[in-house]
């Protein structure tokens, strides 16, 4: 979607949601790789109320209606769990706003899909220190625990085979063979690195097929900045960015958190000498995640947590390399 159409669609979406009050402004926010996110402000009786507005990337999410159904079913279930525990469901899970036609999404004149939800005030997406990292682990563990009895097979795969690492490897090999952008020659070292570790691509899928790991409702993008931290208590408050909530492995959720959060550098660090796994942060996160899960994990899942971190680091690197060889079609870089 070009910028001109995006701006027009955004204006239509602002008018399309059932939000009371006088519109004040809508500004870009967030740092996600996939969707376009904005902050909307409305005045209602002299008070400013804020909402997040997102344009859903249809080149990534082919079925936005099923995606929203997944999110709404999961958040409705979470709200009941949070209420039962004496929590605040308006702050502890995403709370969506309906469009004026009653749907959970708005479709603009270009056929693009938008959604809006109440902005969670007094909370940040920023993990600043090891204690924050621990609290994010507890939050993702709680997310896993609260959804332990949710029927995972009732959810749609919003991206088919998202963490099927063996299938990702096959797609990678195909892209290397086709070399549509003429980039293969310049990344031979990286390609060989991926090929030499095919065993890593297979391990979790093989355990799932053998029935040794259970299929669960999983987040599938468990970076620590997908947990809102309460400004007052410092606790993990709300798990956000639920586009990839679908059936999966708890081990993958754990592993992606380690890939992102226990690295000694940022995701876009170019000096690889600065990158390693901080084992102290690994231990801190493991402690918080297991505590948050509070007995919901099987013994085999706990045993597989370390290999989960290795698999998810391998898979994400392979995905970025595949996308580079394909012409940068998935990630916003």
C-alpha cells in the first residue's frame, strides 16, 4: 500500500470506528516490522482518550477476518480468566473497539483492513534491565498458563507453518535455487551456515509428530517488547501484538524470547563480535517463564526449553536470509 493510499485509508478508518468524542489527532507510533500503527486521540467531556489504530499488512496476513476472530476469542477467554483472578481485564489484555457497522475491523475504500483498541495508559513496551526481563517472562508464562485449557485446534493458522522450521528450511532451499534477485553469490557463507544445521530445523517438529510435545495456544512473537510493563508496579501487565496467536509449541515461545532478550546486542547490530547469548539473562528468563506457567508445562517441554532457544534463533536468522534472497517482501527494513 503506497503512502498516499495509506493516509487516505487512515482517515477513513478514523471515521469508521465507533468511538465517542471529538477527534484530536492521529500520529505514527510503534516500531513493529509488519503493521502500520498510529495513536488516535479523542476528547470526551474535557478528557483525552487514546486508542491504537493499526493497518493490517495483507501481504503477510492473507485472512485478516480469521486473524481477528482468533484474537477476539483468545482475549475474551483471557478476560474471563483475569476476572476470576481479581485482575483488570481492561488493562491486562487487549480491548478492541468495534467499527460502526459492528465488525471488529474496518475495511477502507482500497479493501485494506484496520483495527482499533483502547490504549493501555501508564504502561511501557520497554524492558530496561534484568528485572524487567524477568517480569516479561512471568507475563508470557502467565499467558501460557491462562490459555492452557483453551482448545488450540479451534484457532486458524494466521500464517501457515509459521514455526514449522523444517518447512522453513525447504522454502529457504527453494529461494536459494531460484535466486530471483541475484543475491545468492554475496551470501554464500550465510547460506552454508543454515544448510550445515538442518538437524536444528527438524528437532521440535519431530517431537511434535511423535506426540512428545503438546500443541498449545501460543503467541509466536514473544519479544520482550510485546509485554506492556506497568509504570507503577514494574510488573508485566499485558501481552500485546496477538496477530500470530495460533496453535504452536510453548517451547518456541520461550525460545523466541531468549533469541531476542538474552542477546548481548540489538536485532540490527552489524558488528557480530558484540552478539552472544547472555547466560545470566537466560537463567533469569527461564526462572520467570517457568514460574509464570505455574505447572502448566510438561516435563518434556521443560527439558526442551534450551533447544527451543537454539531453534528459534536459527529459524529467525533463516527467515531474514530467505526474505533477503526473495527481495525483502516480508520484513519492513
